[in-house]
C-alpha cells in the first residue's frame, strides 16, 4: 500500500477515530472518568507535538538555518558575516534562556527573561495607548457628534437618547472600578463618596448587561460546537452503518 | 586540726578561724567577745531582792542611774516604786527561783538577785550639802546617803498599804518571806576598780569618759552571789497573770521558734546587718560567687504525657498517608440534572440534523448591520491584490468559524485576490491549510494565488514586528519558499501595503491585540481591517466598530453573521445545514434557563418559609445576601 | 551578590523597554533599534514556548519514573507517546502536509469541539442555578439579558423572526453592552499601561529576582 492509497483510507480512519474521541469527551456530562482523561491527554500530546514542530520550522529553520544556508550557498562571506552577526546574538540569548528548564540553573536565564518582559511591556503600553485608550476616548467624546447624527428628526431623538445612554454607561462603568474611599472615622466602614457610589451602582447595571451579552455569546458558540458534533456523529454513523 | 561547725550555716571550719569562711558568721560564741561587765550580767544568778532600805537605795540608785535630782523629775513609775509596800519588797521571788519546772521571769529573778550596791569611793560620793540642800533631797535619796554611812543603821520604811487595791498573792508571798540578810543591790553595771581608776582619772580619750556621771559612779563592787534560798515547803508555784506576762520584756521572753526556718537562708556578710539571717543582703546577688545550679537534662515525662505523645505521633503519621476518599455515587442529583440538560439539548439537535431541516428563516441584514459593511469591503478587493488572512481561531471553534472563513476565502478566491495566510496560533497553519483545500479548484490542484506563511510567535510582539516588516517576521513559507519575491508580494514592505487585512479569531483578547497593534498603521494608510469573530468575542469588538473613525471597518460575528454572509455571497457551506438546529438549541437553552431559575427561586423560597423543625442545635441559618 | 543580580535584571528590563517605547515616539531616531529589539524578542518568545513544551515533557517523564503504580502513570505515558508520534509524523511530513492536517483534523478538532459542546451543558446548568444561589438585582438583570439575547439571536423554530426580540437583542448589543464594553476596554487599557509602567520602573519584576 503506497502513500496515496493510505491517504484514501485516512479520511474514514480519521472519522472513526474522531467519532470515538468525541464520545469519550462527551461522556464528561456524566462525570469525570477514565475515557475522558485518556482523550484529553492524547489531545495535549498532539497539540504540544505540533507546536514544537511548528516552532522548529518557523523559527529555527526559516529564520536561522535557512538564511545561513542560502548565504553560504551564495558564496558571499560578507553576507554570511552579516547574517551571523544578525542571528548569533539571538541564538545565544535563546540558548541562555533554555537554562530555565533546569531548577539548578534557572536563575541564570533571568536576564533574558527580563529583556523579553521589558520589550513586551513597552509593546503593550504602546498598543494600549495608541490602539485603545486614545481612539476609544475619542469615540466616547464624539458620541454626541452632530455630524454623525441622522437627518431624520424621529431617528435623531432616538440617536440622542442612545448617545446619552452610551456616554453615561461608559463613564459609570469606569467609575465602578474606582475604589478610592474617603478618610473615615476610626472603626467606621470606609465608603466611597455618595456621588461615586451612585455612579458605581449604575455602572454595575451596565456591566451586568454587558456580561449577560457576553455569556449569551459564549453559550451560542458552545451550542454551535454541540450542533457541529451532533452533525459529525450523524455523518459518521450514516457513512459507516447506513 | 580541730574543726568548728559554724552556728549559722552549719559548715565545718578550722579551729583557728574566728569567722566562718563560707558565711562570714562569727564562729566563737559572742560571750567571749563581750566586755566583762556585760558578761557578768549574763552569768550572774538571780538574787534576792533588796530590802526597803535598799529600795530607797534602789530608788536612789535608780535616781543616780538616771540622774534624777528632785522628786518632781521622777517618772511616775519610779515615784511609785520609790515607796513600794514592804511586802513587795521583802518578798523574795522564792517560788520562781526554787521550782525548776516553773519559768521564772528573768527580770524578776534579776530583781531579786540584785546585790547591795557597793559603797562608792569617797571621791565619787558627792559631799553632803555640797550639791543639793538636805531639805530638798527626797527621803529615799537621803536614806541612800545614810545607808552609805555604815554607822547609820538602815531603817525600814513603814509599809504603805495601797488604798483599795487588792494585793496580789505573789506580792503577799513576797512580804512573808523573812529576810535576815540585807538584800544586796546588784548594780546594773560592774566595773573593775582598776579600770574605773583608769577611766575616771584618765581619760578624755577613753571611750568610757563619755559615760554619764551616774554610770561612772557605779563601783566595781562585786556583789556576793548569794545562793538561792531554799523554798519552804508548802509554797506552791504561782501562775503569772496575763497582764504581767504582757509586760514581760521581749528579751526575757523565752525564745520561740521562728515563724520560718531561716537555717537555709544566707547570712549577711557585709553591711550593718552582718551576721543576720533572713534579711536582704547588702551585697547584690550578682556579686556573690555561687556555683550555678545544675539542672538535669533528662526530660521527666509522665505517663499521661507519654500517652498524649503517642497520640500526636499517630496523628502526624496519618497526615502523610493519603486517606482513601469515600466512594462517590456515580449518579448524584447534580449529575442527573446535568445529564437531563445534555439530553434535552442534544436529542432535538440530532433530530434536526437527521431531518436536515431548513425551515428556520435566515436573519435579516438590518439586524446585523456589520455584515453589510463587511461584504462591501470584501467585494472591493481587486484581483491579484494581496490580502492578508490571519487564521487565529482554535481548532474547537472550527464548526462556527469555518462557516464564515470559508465564505470569505471563497469570495476572495472568486475575485482572484492574492491570499497570504498566516497565524499567531500554533494550530493556525494547519487550519489555514484546511481552508485552502476548500478553495482548491480540484484535488491536487491547489488555488494558485495563495501562500501559507505559517506561525508568527510572540503575540503582540509578533504583531508589532509584522506591522513594521512582514518580510523579516515571516521570511519563508513552511515549504521553504521565499514568497516575497513573487510578483504579487514584491511591493509588500509593511503591513499597510496589503489591500485588506482580515482577522479570523474566536478570542476577544487576540482580536484586541490585532486591533491595538495594527489599526493605527492601517488607519493611517487607509487600509481596512475586517474581523470574523465568534459570538463570544462580539461584545468586546463592537466598540472598535463604532465611532467617527472606527478601527474595524467590518465585523462578522458568530454563526448568524457567517450564515448571512454565506447567503449574501452565495457560497454553499455547512452553515445553512446547522441553522435550524442552532435556532432550536437557542430556544431550548433560553427556556431551560428561565424554567430552572424560576423553579430554583420558588423552591428556595419554600425551603426558607418552612418551619425549622430539624434544625441542629447551635447551627446558624445562612446569612442574608448583602446588597452591594 | 543576589541584590546586584536583581538590580541588573531590572536594569535590563527597564533599558529594553524604554528603548522600545522611545522608538514608538521617535521612529526616525530609534526605529531601527526598536525593530531589532522586537525581532529578538519575537524569537525569544518562540524559545519560551519551546521551554514550556520541554517542561511538560520533564514533568510527565518524572511521573513515569515514580515506583508507585497509578493511573497517572498511564495518562503520562499516553501523553508522551502521542507527543513523540506527532513530532515524528509532522516533522517528517512538514506542518502543512496532508498528514499533518489529517492529524490535527482527526485528534485536535474533535476533542476541542467536544469540550466546547460539554461547555454548553455546563453553562445552561449554571445559569439555571444562579438565582437559587444569589437573588440580587444584578443577577436578575444578567439572566434577563441572557434570555433576551438568546431568543433574539436567531429566528425561532415554527415561529420565525420575532421583530421585538431581534430589535431588543440588537439594541442590547449596540447600546448598553457597547457602553459597558467600552468602559471595560478603557479600564483594561489603563490597567495594561499601569502594569507596563510599573515593570519599566522596576517596581514589578514578574521575571523573578
């Protein structure tokens, strides 16, 4: 049997394996059991193995070995040196970081991790500032922008009310996470200012609605997966037994 | 060498030492160190009391002793004692002295044994009439002067009976005792004549030169120690009355046992209280060199403690060994309820899949405004223009995401756009390859205008690098092909060089990272960013689609949006086949949540309203939920 | 010595972060340096992922060597076997080959999708028990929103689209949920900036001492 023939059998075999694995995982509705755990451990093994190979191909092969090989084959020593100068430091840093795998040598890899965390923190700051904070504040401030208002008077009222609602909702949601309290008498329970307390209560309502929509979305996605599995099971039963 | 035991601490010392080498107490009796006069006093036996004349002499002696010159100066007790009744004077304290069993007060014995005062030497006797006129002298003092003249016989003063006072028996008995011999007065102090001479002549430097006159006049006449008179038969020892006992001087009281045993206490070796026991030492304890007390290292454990120790050891040992958990029943009420929900959801869905029902209408475009915008951006892509497709959804969301992803890829393939697929997810390359097989013209003939660049690590870091230089971040495909030399991609240097960027993700955080890192550069260059998301990410992505300058130009959320796009583009997909079952599952879920919530509230209210007949003692009810 | 190393690590993090941040603000001056540092960080992130996989292998390998027989040993053996076989198959056939895609489609997709399907049952169960555990106005508002969105997400079977339900669902998603989500996003962005600044100032050291 050659590879092509084998590949023709791959789909039915894969379907049966998928069928069995689906049932093993769905058995969790009864409770945690041996079959469920076996299926989960197989899944973790396959996912980790695939990730390891992807990293090797995409990083070590595509960004380290292949460029050096190509430059070497081109026969340009200066280019090779430039490539080495480009690649070697990061290779050394990567090898240095792998000392974290050993409990005895773990402390040695901390400087590399510090470099990674520093660059990552700066990237996150830049993204949060220019990607979310400024645009979203501008959008909140421009919610009552009359240029974006509809021309129809009837819709204008609805637009205005909705805009006020959005503005109030945004501000009160933010104020819910304001936990500063006033200076209080010894022994008394610290409380926020009554104005902030009332704003936080309103914000709590908006958060409840947002989380309700979020929960409904998660449930909907899970229901689609359930429908998809049901469809798959039926297709396998249909193809094998019917 | 002979050894002496210390009278204080009881330790042995050598004979030569005068003080104990341990406690510094004197080893030899105090008697040896005492002056002779004090020693004589201690050793002298009690003598008969003196007669009346001697009473005057006694009174006179007392007067001399205390330097009293006139009757007015005499204290009352002495005035009274100056003319005591004869019976009191003459009665010797016979019962006390003769009966060895009875305790005779010392002071009384001493009183009875007082010798006759020795006649003062002529030099000491004040000349009569020289100091005080005779008519001014009290009788007793005058008699005292006559008594010193041996030629003048002593006269007994007449007894003065007490008026109305009952004479005590002992005093009466004292009167009845005949005294043939004159009672000799025992001087309070006795001196050696030689010493007296020295002291009297000499001496301002002598210590005794500071003594008062009365003391210096006392001669060193030795009184004859008279033997005690035999007790006449018939005399009964008398019991002392209480008042007399109370009057007893402290020194004459027989020493009683101390209230506490002071034999173990330290003797004071320095300071004014030297030699005493049981007092605070002047020396601080810190300076005393004492051998430290040695404590035994052996732990004394009682039987009770030992049994408790065994119990504790067993308890600790049992902590290390895992206890087998009690067997849980497979079908608990929660499991049954969960199984019921699973069957209630799964069976109708399976039924709809078996039926292949297509009766539920699709959602309208007005209800999902983002789909129209998405479609409009999609159809604006020109042929051969590079479109970046980010396949960033998980393998488990393929059922929901592949409906929209397939519709997008199919539509772009129809438009002959150049598809560049990449992923920030490790499973992404495989899923991207699945998508590409969907748009294959035929088996073995993949879509030519597509390339799979593989995996970009680092999350937000990788996206930051992708924005700046896609060539450096993804230099080759997974097949080791350099895609950037291809005609469609030669013009690509930054992310903004793509005509369209479409991100397909189920995770809201991944969507946010893409928007944060790429939207500023894309917006600046007028490149549209479209999102295909799962229903769970939709609420957090919607804010990026609104506003005057939305960061996301089109949003396709969940199965409803994907099915609508599928329908809009006319792509045949699995979405329609799932729509009916999806709609039914939504309805069943909403109803189960409603029924479950209402029944839960009603049951809880009924439970709380029931009387607590089975309430356990000391068990409190659950606290009321706090209102936030 | 320990303190010197700790300070050195903090200085490395601060220096790298400040250079990248300045590269955002001064692209002409520090753009190239920023690109280089980010490129190095991306490759190091891949090494970090590899480190996680190595740690997974070490943990389960250690479990295999324990003398006591238990089901955990079997689970670890299954995991390591599937990992090795996957590495061999995908490594030889390349990650985008037919067999690699077949492996992902056969093992990863069914298990993950089934886990998500079980999640649906758990979510319905927990939502139906919510009010019996905590009766509060926010719980009522939450559950009411869930029911309305579910009913308005798709037309109902045998009934079709109910306009009020679909309009209500659309309004909920585009007005109050938008406001709440925007507030949450602003809060998350502020928190991310604050956390990043704390790292760049050396106050927080998540990389360890």
